[in-house]
């Protein structure tokens, strides 16, 4: 029986996906930007000096990993529906036990 290599094993491991995502500076910046208050993509892009497309891609990835949520919807003066995002986690700890990472996610305290 063929043995799977580490990349094949971790490809579908949610812990590994979250750790890889959080290793990205842009991802962490977006996540921490919406920790204390909900913001829309334009606010995040302006605050972090990132392109809007980068912010949307990062938000989508964070939403897929359930690290952020759409906190509420607002409507612009033109009637456009705008999503306001908020972090679902307040703190992250990554530790190692033998060769396996252990991920601890702590909920974000909502005001």
C-alpha cells in the first residue's frame, strides 16, 4: 500500500489550511482589522493600503475558513447592499506536539 506524503495528507486538513492562511501577513492584517469593529471591503482596503481585489480575495478565503463572518448588511445611498465583516476569533495560539501543530482558536468577544 502506497504511503501518502505530508503534502497530500495536509491538503484537506482544515488546521493546516488555517495555519497556512494565518502565516500570510496580508491575511492577518485583514483579520485583525475587523477584530474590534465590523468594516466593509472598501474601509479595509483604505485602512491597510491594499487593493480592493486583494481584500475581497482575502475576505473570501477567511470566510471559507469560518474565521470571519458577515456581521451585518448596510445599503449605500445608491441602494447597493454592502457587507460588513467581523472576525469570529479574538486570539489564535499555535503549538507543536511532537511533529503535529495544535491550533487553538478563541472566540472574538462581541461588544
